[in-house]
């Protein structure tokens, strides 16, 4: 019995030593990272940094956090931010976001509010902490800037594909999307639609030109080089849109490839695009004639099955130009 007690005491002392050494090392690593960012010209400040959770957790809390990267023009301010981990599994982290925070972009300043937003991350064991898996779940989100957008729920997920360091399976789902009032005002004279977009869902594989690790924060964002769109779909009242296909993306962010789309009540979608200012009326008129012929071949005049070609920086439906292709680059 005495020997068992000694073993227990020794084990407890060893574990306590591990926790105190680990918590000190973790805090020092965070302090060093913030100092390195300041030396690089960033704003990287906090009022307080603490690591608690003895004996089985490393729970890190930042208060009055402010981070700004002058090279990209992005910044984030939050009253607090937490990174929670089990002490015996430090590479699996839960991030807890505050109810209110502020993001500054190169174009405007945005106020973010949420009733509950958390993220879970699994990181690799190397010193650059490559992202293996991540999930972000948010409820009752609102983004207020020049215009206001809100969501009932949001879910983002990323998982590194087996055998790769740069290819990820990505998922996105948003429900109860409320568009900005000025945009809804422009659309109100067109198609009768509910106030909320029912859902937006994306399932895709993306190949990047570099791993998502600390360098992605400290140096440059990895850029997409290939997109395999397994399925993208959106529903807004009677409007339903789905898409699938593959795109190659060059160093300038210009996509090349084909995306197959299915659009239910596609004429209403054209009317909305014109009302929103996304499509000139002259282009919409010629597109409607061409698309009407294509839709008629499917047997349902209100349902369009077509392929959009991305080439030479533009988007085309057969010979009909649909406008410039989006630049697919991350700042």
C-alpha cells in the first residue's frame, strides 16, 4: 500500500511538473509570436494573456486583443479570445469567439455579432503547425458595415486530403441568410421572394499552392490552383440553383474550365441579376433568348441545364458572354 501511494505521488508530481512546464512554454510561445509580429510591422497587442486549466487543460485567454497586418489591410479586434486544449492533446484546439468583435478590411470596417461561435482545429505535430482539420460553427451572426448581412446559422469545415499537404476537402453551409436592405429594395420591384435565403451549401476539393500553416498567417495566404466543385446549391423561395464542375486557377487568380449548372425558375434569376445591377439589361435580353432555347431542349421551360465555360478571363454560355470571371485569389 505504501509503495502504491508513493507511485501515485510520484505520478502526480510528474504530471504537475508537465503541466507547469507546458503552460509556461505555451505562454512564452504566444508572447514570442506576438513580439515577432510587432517586429514585422504588425499591430499585435493584448491587455492580458493567461494560461489556466490545471491539471488537465491548457486554456489560453487573450483580453482586449488587436491584430492588424499592414501588408493586406486586414485587422481584427476582440474584447477576448480563447484557445482551449486538453493538456494531453495540445494539438487539438477549440477556439471561442466573443459575442462582439470588429474586422477591418481594405475597404471598410465591419462589426460582427453572434450568440455563439466556436471553432475546432486539429494541427500537425511540426513546428509550423499545419492544419489537418477545422470546423467553425456559428449562430445568429450579423455583419454590419456599409450594409448589413445576417445569418441564422453558419458551418465551415476543412479537412486535409489523405497523402497531401496542400489539398483540402471544404464544406460550407449557411441558413437563414438576410440580405442587405438596400439590395432587397432594388429587388423588391422584380420577383416576389421571402425575406430570407433558405440555404447556401458548397462541397468542394481545393488544391492550394502551399500548406495552411503558420506561414499562411505570417507570410502569405496559400492560393487556390484547382477547384473540384462536387456540389454547390442555393435555395431562395422558388429559386433553386445547383452547380458542379472543375476549374484550374492561374497565378493571377483567373479560372479556366467548365461548371455545369441547373437553375429552376431561371428567368426570375435573370430579372434579379438585372435588378441588382449584376447584369446589364442588354446582356440579359440576349442571354434570355439563348437560354430559352437551351431550356426548351430539356422539356421544362422553367428549368435550365447548361454549362458555363470559363476562358480568357470571361464566362460564356455557348457563344453568349456572361461577363468577367471572378478573380479567385486570397489576400
